C-alpha cells in the first residue's frame, strides 16, 4: 500500500494530466482518484497549490516548444521541396 503522501502526489500528477487533456477541474480530480464527495474541496486547494501551478506552467511551456519545433520542421521541409 502506498504511503498517504505518495498517494496524494500521484493524484496531483493525474489531476494535472487531466487538466492538460482538456478535462474540467472536477472531472480531472475524480479521474485522479478523488472521492466524489470531496473532489470540489480538493480542486479548490489544488488549483491554488504552487506545485500544481508550476507543473501546469512547465507542461504548457514544453507543449509550446514542441509545437514550435514541429512548425519549424514543417516550414523547413516545405521550403526544401
């Protein structure tokens, strides 16, 4: 059985993943394993959590860089055809 802290960290990771997949806050929390009865309370706390905010910002930045690389490669390929 996982320690409570590790279980919470895994839930927060899944929550962030859910948000980045386009899920709403409540659905992301439920999919992360939060009980339906307390998911709205957890969402309120988690969305203010500096760790989660940093994780979301970092993932958005990574996605932006990846998108720019893809576009750059497509432009390069289209110019050399």
